[in-house]
C-alpha cells in the first residue's frame, strides 16, 4: 500500500467515526432533550452534518463518476442546509438567556429560505455546483457560476451564528453557565468549518489538482478536531431543559457513549481492518469478520463492567462514599416477590436435603397462620391451614430451643406430621417441613436448617 492509500484508509475511518458520533448525538438529544427547543435544533443540525460525513464514507466505495455525482449532490444537501440550521440553533441558545430575538428571527427565516433554494439547486441544478471531477480517492463537484455568492452567504451566516452564541455567553451571570457556554462557543466552530467545500474553492482558484497526501492529511486532522468539538457541543446541550443534577447528566451521557457509540466505533474499525487481515492470514472474510465483531462486542461489555467503579469515582468525586452505599443498597434491597422467592429457594434446598416432598414458611399471628412461602403439591396449603393449634406448637418449639445447651445443634419440634424450626428466636415466625415419620430429623443425623 502506498502512503496516499494508507492516508485514505485512515480518512475513511475518521469519517466513519464522525457518522457514528453524529448519529449517536442525534439519538441521545432526541431521547433525553426532545422537549427543549435548543436540543431539537441541535438535533436538526446534527442530521445535516451526518449526511455530509456519510457521503464521504460512501464515496470511498464508488466505482463510477455517475455514482459519485449522485452521492456528492446528496452531500450538498447537508452542506447547503448547515448555515441556516446553525443560525437557527444559535438563535435558540440566545433566546434561552431571555434575549429578544425578533429581528434576528427574520435573518433566520431569510437564511433558511436561501439554504433551501441552494440545496434544491445543488441536488437538481447546476448554478452552484456543476459536473463531477472524479479522481479517486477524492472527488468533488466543480464550482458553478453561483458558487462564490453561496460561499459568501455561508461565511456570513456562520459568522452571525457564532456571534449569537458569543452574545449568549456574555449574558450568562453565573460562572457555571458561562463555563458551559464557553464549551459551546468552542464546539460551534465544528459545523461552520468542517463541511465547507474547500476543494471546490481551491479548484476555482488554482485549477483542478490531483488529490494528494496533503489533502488527505488535512482531512484526517480536521475530522479528529471536529469529533472533539462536537462532543463539547453535545456536553453543553445536554444540560438545556434538564432538571436533574449535573452528576446524573454526566453519568448518563458517559454511560451512553461507552455502551453505544464507543462499541459501534470499535465494530466499524474492526470491519474496516478485515480486508488487510484477510490478506495476511489467508482466512475467509466471513470467518475473520464474525470473530472480530464477536470479540469486540463481548470484550467491550466486559471492559465496561470492570471499569464501572473507576467511572463512578471519576464522575462522583465528591460523593464517592455515598454513591457506593447507594449502589450496595440497590443490590441488597429485596421486594416482596424477591423475599418470597428467597424463602422458596431455601425451602426447596431443605426438602432435597431432608428428602421430604413439601415445606412451608409462615408467621403465627394469634391463632391464625399466615403462609409466606410454600413448596409442594397445591393441596398442601389446605392441609396446613386446616390445623388450628400452630400457635401452641410454636410456643413448644421456642421453649425447647431456649432449653437447649449453648452450641448444641437445634432439633426440630414435631407437630401433626411436620418438623418445626423457629426461624428467629423469640419471634412469631416458624417454619414447617413435612415429616417422613414421627421421629426427629436429628435422630438420622440430619443438619438443622437456618434462615436469617
């Protein structure tokens, strides 16, 4: 592989990562912040950015000029709509600071109209862009007579949008909101700078050139910077319209990216590196692909589980002990059904140990018996409840337990064909196990049952 081919391979990988990243941010924003206007317009901006980056990935697989022309014109749909959506997003950010945007809204409507007309012409016409210049690994549409007016419009609207976000930052009164808005200002550079068709401008100024390694290298570095800036934007937008604590937003955002986009990026990278591995080791493509994807998914989930404690310490720096206690509480808390299943599992083990067909756990309340758990045939419930002197039997079992020597193995009390063990000393709870015969379990060397 030549140096240019290697750079093109890395460029496609970086563009694939941007597609996954924009889609993930779009899905997260629509899921958690859909009711907020800032988030909705940010999602619209992400949708057009995703079109631009997806077309870059598709162009790497194009084998004809006609196909490249169709994908490049689809890409121009995203390019033409980016300035208007960026400006509308900046207006919603400015309006969130309680600033009157009546006159700026008219500029937004004008920008939206120009972008829509430009997108229609780019897809179906030839005024802004013309014929395709097909030179793999990079291809582009040649500039039309209205390309430079569009370029001026693009630069002006993006500059006005950035000015709106900067004004919103100046209106922030607290250090926290001002810091978040600083991230948004920095991140806002990404949509404005990343999607402009520089190759067309260079071709119009200096004539058509073969795509060299320098163009690919700049594209790779630009994609890396854009990905980082988009993360800054999404981090700030995640707080708009959210009433949950900051740590909840941070934790939810980080866990979403680790479980979704990060895994997807690793899978895409694994798919992209499959052809070189196929040529090196000589195995069929399907076998290599299945093995790599399976390994990536399983190992990534295992890594997430292992690093969960480290992530918690990173996010909950000030409340690490309390969060650890809450995590432990969540694992130890039992619902009513959990407690019933726990009792049933213990009873099942006891039945197998003592080789008996049924057992129950119950509470004696006055003369009545309340069954908490029962294993065995259905008719056992009726048989157990038909016995009316369980309270006396429990009292007898407790007296025998209190008279036992310290350290001695507690033997069950026998009552109407059942072995009885008090679950807790000096309480009204007891446990009954269907007896094989009237002799006690201890006579046969059986271990007594304990439940806490």
